[in-house]
């Protein structure tokens, strides 16, 4: 990992029970087991026993253009607070939360999707997801919306009235299997 860092009082912390790994944020860097890591795509993917990650709200993610599969397959993850992420340069959000079966709520306040091109499978198979506040997202450049909310039977409401989808090339299966939508 390179440089090591010991958590200090005031650092935001989180714990991954499955592997007994401990992590924390210090000055906007992610540290796992004492070493800094980059917030790359698929970082938490496949941590099936992961139930909660605390302290990711203010994480600096602005330089990364690919967030695909970051939490994919975290089947027991129930809630995420990702408010304030600088997502203005991110182009790919493919499958970001795919397969997070117990995820009921995800806080995405302030996300800038103005550079996004791929939202395919973003919430696919999030069978417990009840709501997603995506109403303020600028999706003008998004080309792929396929299966974005597919197989989210608990989803009750999604406000996409103000979305401009002129660039969209694939909207297939966008709400497939969303039996609870009003």
C-alpha cells in the first residue's frame, strides 16, 4: 500500500465485517488496513457480507472517470450516504449498485452527471430499493440508460419528468420488472 496511516479521533471510519478489514477517511483519502488506496471502479464489488459503509459522503472522487461496479454485488448493503461526491468528470456509472439486493435507500444529493454517458444497470437488481431521487440529474449526454432500474420491484417512485434524453441510444429495459411503480 505504500505509506501507512493510523486512524485518529475525528477521522471518518468504516468496517468491513466479512474480511475484518477496517478503513477510514483522512484528508479525503481512503485507507484500508492502514494504507491508502485509490477509489477505483469495483473497489467494494463482491463484498457480499458488507452491510454498511460509513463516512464516504465527502470523499473526493473527481479525478476518476469510471465508477462502474463500485458497489456491485454487495447484496447485504442496506444504506449508503454518498452526498457531496464530486462526480462532474465521471462518464461511466455502469452497474454502480447492481445486485445490492437489500439496498433500500441511497443518498446521492448534489451529484453532477453532466459528463455521464453510461448509466446502464445503475440500480439493476436492487430489489429492496424503494426510492431514488434522480430528479435533478443532468442526463443530457447519457447514451445508455439500459436496465438502469431493471428488477427493482420495491421501487415506488422515480421522477424523471425533467430529464432531457436527446442523446439516448439505448433505453431498453429501463424500468423492466419495476412492478411497484406508481
